[in-house]
């Protein structure tokens, strides 16, 4: 499966962004978002199943919303109340983890 993340950008603290992830092939059962901040290891952010069951990392819970449209084979990450510590390259993937694609840069200024 090929995955393409998009929608990143520069935003002020407290702002919002919506990321998208387009997947090729059959809709995967579980899709995930990861992120890698400067000087940090890549970390899991959120997951969504084919029936839209969701889970979140504690650091983003109540601020981020993951969703998907199976008909479009697309996943989204709505990010609100952004903080400077959310600055990272955001990647999408499936479970089990597949080849990483190019992520999308999110930069939150204070």
C-alpha cells in the first residue's frame, strides 16, 4: 500500500490544522498517524479502524480527532488547540506498519 500525507503547515499556538492521508489499494483495517519532532523518536499519535473505532495518545487526546472515509480510502487528523510541542513531521501508515511515506511538516509557533 502507498500512503501520502498532506495538509501540514505553519500555524500559531492555539490554531488548527487538518491533515489528510490518501491510501492506495484496498481499505486497510487499521490506519494510524505517527509524528516525529525535532530530535525526538517517532511516536504514535492516533489510530482508527475500518469501523471508525479510535484511540489516541494521551498528549493529543481531546485536542486531535482522527477519522476516515472508507469510500475514498482517506484518513484525516483534525488538530485543534495546537501547541509548540506538536511541531513535528506527521506520517500516516497502516497496521501492521508498512513502508513509511513522506510525511507532512507541522510547525506551531509560540
